[in-house]
C-alpha cells in the first residue's frame, strides 16, 4: 500500500469521525432544545396558576434560552457548530444563575445540570484550546447558581411541587446524554475516557454520600423532635439542657471546622516547604522583586493589591533561603482565601516562620497597621511554639487585643515542622470575638435568656451586657496583646462558684441558682474542641414558653444545615467534576506528548524528546521512549557517518585516479578527510628511504602548514604515529590523556582523541594517516574503519604515483640517450663526436664543465 493510499484512508477515517461527532452533537442539541421547551412551558403554566411575576420573568428567560437552542440547532445543521455552541453555552451561563434569583429551591439541580451539559457540549464540538475555558466558566456559574439559591432573599417564589419534576427531567436528560457518551466512547480521546471514568466514580460516590446525609439528617431530625417532646412532657428544664447541648454542638462544629481547615492549611504549608527547592524559585511570586522596606519604619512590605500582606520586621534580612521559603509559602494564595470565605468568623489567616516573616490574609496593609513589631512575640506564635507546645498539637489561645486593630480575638495555631523535625513556624487563624458573640446571641432561651462562653480558666469569651449586669461586672477593656483578667471563677454565690468550677472542668449539667433575687436556670455544656464551656442563663419563669422557641430554632438550624449540606455536596460535585477534567488532562497529556513525539520521529526528526517529568509508569515509558530515540539517533548517525565514509572513500578514490603527484595527493586527502567529518586536524606522514623516520608530507590548517614548513618528523615506533607505522596496525586512542605513549603537539593544544592508520600495501608501510579530534571519544572504531579504507586508497595512489614517476624517469632517460646517439651518428669526425657528446651530457646533467678523455692504450679486442 502506498503512502498516498494511507493518507487517503486516514483522511476518509477523519471525515467519518467528524460526521459521527456532528451527528451526535446535533442530537445533543436537539435533546437540550426539547428539555428547554418543556421547562419553559411548565414555568409559564405555574406563572399563570400562581400569578407570580417572579415565575413569569423566569419563564421569559427560559423562552429566550429555548429560542437560542433552536437557533443553535439550525446553525449546527449548517456547519456552524462552534458559533452555535458559543451561543448556547453563553445563554446557559446567564439564564441559569439569573433564574435562581427569581425561583428558589432549584439551585443545586440547575448548577449540576449546567456544568454537565456545558462540558458535554464543549467536549463534542469545541476546539481543545477553548474547551477548558468554557468548563471553568461552567464550574464558576454552577457554584454561583447553587450559592445564589442558598443566599438570595425571601422575595423569590418557591415552587416545591416543581422540584421533583425538574429532578426527573434532569435525570432523563442525563441518561440520554450518558447513552450518547457510551455510544461514542470508543471515538473519544484517552483524556476524555479517563475524565468520564473519574467523573462517574466521584459523582456516584457523592450521590450516595448525599443520600446518606439526607437520610441521616431526616433520622436525626425525627429523633431530636421526639426527644424534645419527651423533654417537654417531663420538665421544661430539660428543654434548656437540650438547647445548650445543641448550641455547644453547633459551636463545637464551627470551631472544629475552623481548626480542621487550619490544620489542613498547615499540612499544605508543610508540603510547600518540603518542595521549596522547586516552589521557591519565584515562578509564581518572587519576594526578591515584590518586597520593599518601608521608608518610615524600615519593615518589609509588599504591594497592597497583592492577595496577602507579606510583612517582616526591620531587623530581618532578606536572605536567599528566606526568599525561597516565602516564595514557596506564597502558594497559600490558592487556599487561604477560600478558607476565609468559608468561615465568616475568621478575620485573618497567616503563616509566621521562625525568622518573623509573615504571610497574612487578607491583605490589610499589615506593615502600616502594626508598625515594626516582631510577630513571634504574640500569643498566636508563642502558644504553639515548641517551648509551650512540645507535642506539636493544635492550640487555642486566650482572648487578646489584636495589634492590627480588629478588636478582641482568640486564635487557633498549628506548629509547622519540616521532614527533619525542625520547627519552621506557625499557621494560625484569628477568630473575632464580636463575630462569635453574634453567633451565640442567636441562641435564645425564654424571653430574656442569653448564652455565654468561657475558656478553661473561666475568662469570658462571650458575655452579653445582660450577663455583666446580672453578675455585677463591668466589661473588661483589653490592651493590645494583653490577656483577660476577669473570670467567672470565685465570683458570686457558692452555687454559682460551683457551676463555674464544673464548667472549667468541661462537665455538662443543669442547675438552678438565684441571681439578683431571681431564680434562674443555668445549663452548661463543653465545647470539646476548644476546652471552652457554653452556658445559658434563663429565668425559670420563662421556661414555660421556651419549648416553642427552642423547637423552632432547632428546626431552623437543622433545615439550614441540611440545605447547606446539599449545597456543599453540589459544590463538591462540581469541584470534583473540574478536578476530574484536570486530572484526566494531567494523565493524558504525557501520552499525547508521546504521540506527538512519535509523529516527529516518524518524519525523521530524531532530536525530539518527550519532556515528561513524572516518575510514574508514563514517566518510565517516556524515559524508555527517549532512550529508544537516542539509540535511533545514534544508529542513524552511525549510518550517516558510514555513508559519508563511503562517499569520502569514493571521492578520494576518484580524485586519486587523476593525481599522479604524491605531494598534491597527500594535500587533497587530508583536506577531504577533515572537511567530510569536521575533524580537529588531519595529516599524513611518509616513511623516508631509510625506513626509520616518518616525515610529514601534508596537514590541514595553520598548524599543518607550520609543521610542513619546519620539516616535522617522528621516529619509527615513537608516539601513536610511530607505533602505527612500526606495527602496521591501527592505533586508536579515544582519550589521549589516558595514553602514556601519546606525544603532545604544542601546535595542536586542543587534541583530545587521536587515531593513527598505517598507509601500507601488504606488509610494506608507506606512511601513516593521522587524525585528531578536540572531543573526548570523538574518534571511535567506526572512524578507524573509515580511515583504514581511505588509507588503503592513499597507499594505492602513492604506489601508482611512484610507478608513474619511475616510468616517466626511465622514459625521459631513454629519450635523452636516443637524442644524443642520433646527434653523435650525424657527426663525421672524432673531434665533432667528442664535442657533441660533451655538450649534450653537460646540458642533460646541468654540469658546469664536461671533459672527454681518450685513452692512448690499446685494448685488445677479442684477444687480438
């Protein structure tokens, strides 16, 4: 099969795949159009039935989206798929969140459906370069839709009877799309297949978890209501006890959530510091460029537009190690803001290292607020440091006044240790006291009851003004960084003191005590995660009306918690969706790189490398692939060198056939050899008549000219050249520094490798071809074999030249003799004969004087 046939078959296959994708995309758009029209019709029905303007406006938005889908269908049929998908996706991104502002209860379903449909549309019809952008937009819009549904006001219209219908319709659309996906699964890329598998696994897990949470929540709700009824039937005081336990549990969960997130953030910092050699290079944020000293205080500060404040006291020097550490820790930018958003009571998150470098969220221009102070002296650092916390546990501080001016705080701190066990700093979160107060002010008991919170030493964390009045105390004003002194311990009546002692011992209970002449209940329960204790004080007379209030409060909290649980599960599902897409790309991208590299190699580009840094199976495969490429490159290089060797040998042979002058022959050979293989130097030595000395006959470059002019010689047997001539064998030295017999030449100082090849005919050595290179191992056996072939050609050429010169000299001699003989024959006298002989011999030998002597003695001829 020819290459053209293969290309045509490939093109036909691609066209078939495009047709299948186009047909599938059209079916997906059709299903979306049908679903949009159905939902629009249902909304108009409810708008007419309820006479609700909110539902009517939402129906109009859906009508506009339905029209967009129909237009998209027309555009897809006419080959304008990309434009159609852009139109429909942007429509979904706007309509879904906007409709949530009008109708409540559908945010989770709408958000999940938005992400799923946009991903499927993008996967089926958008280019790879823009697909990720739209998926990110869908994730943001889906999360926003879910949050709007939870946070938007009460003006919205609730449609509880529509929720099952929308859920069923979304499920049907999901199953249809899943069928399309399964039907075309073999046509999808590896990235898409892996992403789909991860999405299915994570989605199924979250769905099962969500059903379990809902079921458990409903079960717990029923149990709590039954228990509350039993408590009411038994005595009103138990209602108060339940309320305080519930409030303590809520407070504990809030504190546990904050502490858990801070511990997770601390783990992230430890991981960043473990990789600071890579993360600290400043690719994301470079302290060397971003930090500057303030002119006034001399402390270090960064730009106020940055995500976090980065602060260091004036006595800290910005060393390379500190820069690397700050650069690595600055990757907190990707986690800390989300934690702040998740916990309204947390006013700040920060990391302080052992050199006082501080990364503080949010960016409050910290250096200007606190001046030039050492943050390591604060409770947030000293409490968690090894001196006070050798076990390295998470710790809560006592209340103190924030130096940054945000009011009274308590902090949760986690020490950071590196892999060697060295203390590296503290990750901490500040919880503002007034926000905790706001949280506990919502805990109601009776008409005038209130909640208060104390720490393990009895210091007040939360105490409303009514509590201070009842106890006869004045709220304490805390100076900056000072601990509270006011305590519940040792104050009031013996009963109140006993209750205070039990609270600081983390006990729970219910007691009656007289305060200011009024009989009151005090219910208390520990907040386990912080060693705090929550108490509720309410007049006994008001407990008759506390049941209704407590019951409503519990129901509200449970419904809110359930709603938020569903919201969080939906958000987690959407985030997991995005992570699945990212992880699919992360795993598939190396495979795609290998594919592209293989294509490059297929067209002859052996310089391409698969740049994959992972150490997993794909990384090992990439290393093997690169090794194979290097071997192919070496093999092709060797083949090319062999081809050049053959070409050079052929060229030398062809040239030698036309050169009969040995000197010209030698010059041609050395130049040809050096040019063909880019050697450092090449020259030829010829053996003199004595057979004991090698005389340089030709060499390349300036060094060759100088050696030739100076009559450079090498004795037989000395050095690599002499050894090759003496042994009539190739002498190859890849690294001349390792050969004791190598003779250095000051004219060739960069020689690193050398090969000497005898020029011989049989056992008769005529000379040596010597080649030098300026690269260690630059000359190998292949070069030696090639040069042997060239040396053989040179030997033949030299022998031919010798024979030619010998024949020519003999012919010249015979011609001279014939010419002299002819002239002598033409002479008629003895004197003329002698004159001709003398004159011709003088000219032939270039003699200054020629004498012919005749002997007078008679020589017998034939014995006579």
